[in-house]
């Protein structure tokens, strides 16, 4: 089914021209403010309209063995509570854009799309083996030329309403294939049932970057919206499914609202209510960690939890996996080893021989500042450094006084000491182990 976005035809006409960046400063880290230098070089082409930051151009997505163990443990915790976990990962934007677009935009630099595609497909396969339901949204986007063109904005990092709607439908089909008993009507509403209704506009975070650095104003992009109204379900109202929890990122909470209508698309695809707890800027686990610590998972308020996160979040960054697992495995009985500390004071926790610990809990003095660094020292002389933090974007009413981290899955190594270092403006109220 074809949906032509207003900007598509003109931008895809020029795919073989030499790159013409909006300005040379975008390629020079030294010429950019510190915040923007982190994502430099920024590749752009005024001919085709695409902009790519360097953090989007990784080609390794498949998980290391340590990450696989942690993800399996996380999925097992959901299974224990009789809750099905689904993961919806927005696919790599450069791969969806295509090699011709990348080559035209990057000039002499090269990004290997096939390597990235193969690695991302491996990630999806590895996640699926854990028991999580995870559709391959990259293969979905690449299978249809029209969807591929319309899946992502060119001057913003997010998917369009088109990409969001098709992805929601694909997730519903995946759930129906694996857990058909959960939702009576999932998989019934398909892509051919999408009816264009209106459009949304996107100013674009990457367009704003060009405005800031190059002092060039770019046109606002638009994307087709659809009529996603549920008309009482395809069957009777009482045959619609139970409510679903959506725990995601700015892809589901753009401008602190669901600008891309992800929850509406999911509700239509599943014919069920969707409660959207996503947090823009909350990082990979901001929303799902808050949900777990609220007790909603233990109360089984939603039989299906959708964890949405973008391709830029790596499952090989094990700190956030350990933090989520720690929240899932936190224990009511724990041993307090530090009952107070001054702001910025580092504390050291010695672990007695023979102790078998599952995790650590750090209670912050201030809910607004919850950022810590952990260094775990082992019996063989090695060390592992981790971060344990809650991003400032997480709302006050979704913050827990404590942060948790798992101390399992270190292989043959046994922890003998943990050093906790608060970051600036952060103070420790208490530290406990369990």
C-alpha cells in the first residue's frame, strides 16, 4: 500500500550527487559546541535532505554472551510473574535510508549497510531465543520500497507516523503468532486497512542542529496520519483484549506526548487499550524501570508489556541491563552496609568470603540527583566499572528513592569489593546488599 509523504519524491530523486553538506562546520568536532561535538561528525546533504549523526552509524548490534545472560534473566523475571514481555526496537535509520543515500551524504566516508543489517538481524534472533516477542522491524521496512522511503524522517532521528503504524501492526501479528490466546482480535487489522486521515508536522531535531551550527532554516517535514479509531472492535466490545503497557522512549513520547501516535496504532492493531508510560529522554530503561519499581509488574496490571527503545541504545551497554535486572530481583530482606554519606563522598563495601550476593541498592539523598559510578573488584584482581543512574527526564512522580543493580553473571569471578562514587551534586543516603 502506498503512502506518499510530501517530501519524499524530491529528496529521493538525487541519490548519486556529490554530498553538499549544509555547512563544513558540521564535520568538524572542534568547531562545534561540546554538546554537539559528541555526535560529530554530522553528515548531511542538501541535495537529498538526509542528515546523520555519528552515533547512528554503528554496525554492531548483536549481543555479547554477558549481555545475553542478563537479557535472559530479565525475561525470566517477567515469565515468573506471568507477564509477556515484547520488545519493539526501531530499526537502524541508516540501513533503512539505504546505501545510495549514505554514500551520497557521507562523501568519501563509507558505512557498511550490509554489515549493520546482518548484525541487527542477529540481535533480533538472539532476543527471540530468550522468550521475548520481538518483531524484526528492519526487515519489515526493507520489504516494501514505499514503506522504506516513508519510515523515517530525513531531518529528525525518529520514525514517522507511517513507520510507527506499520511497526505496531507487525508487533500485533508477532504476538498473535506466539500468544494467540492473549488478545482475541490482534492480527486482524492489517496494513491494507490503514486509511489516511490527516498529517503531522515535524520540525526535526537534526534540522534544529543545522539551524544552530549553520544558521540555515530547513523546511518542516510532514508525514501521513491514519484513522486509528477503534469502532468497538471487529467483534463485540467485551471481546477486546486486556490493557497493554507501553514503556518506551521519545519514539513514543515525542514532545512529551505521543506525537507519532504509537499507542493509538497499537490500540488499533491489538483492539485493546494501551496505557502509555513512555518517557522522552528517559534512556533505554527510564520507563520500564519506573514501571517495575511502582509494583505494577508484581500486581500483573498488564499481561503484555511492550518495551520500546531505539536502535541507538546498545544491548552491549550492560550497565542498564544490570540496573533493570536489579530492580526486578530486589529483595525485601537486605543488609544495610552504609547508612549515610556526605555529598560526593565515595564509599567502599567489602564483601566477606563466601557471601553470595544478588544485587546492590543505593538510596540517594535527593530524588533529583541519582547518578552513581560503581567499580566492582574481583578475587582474580580484575575490575568492572558500571554506571547506575536515573536520567533527569524521568518525572518526579515516577522516581524511586533507590537504584538497584545486579551482582550476578560475572562468569567465574567473585566480587570482593564494591566502590560507589556519586557524581556531582549526588549524595548517598544508604547502601544495602541483598
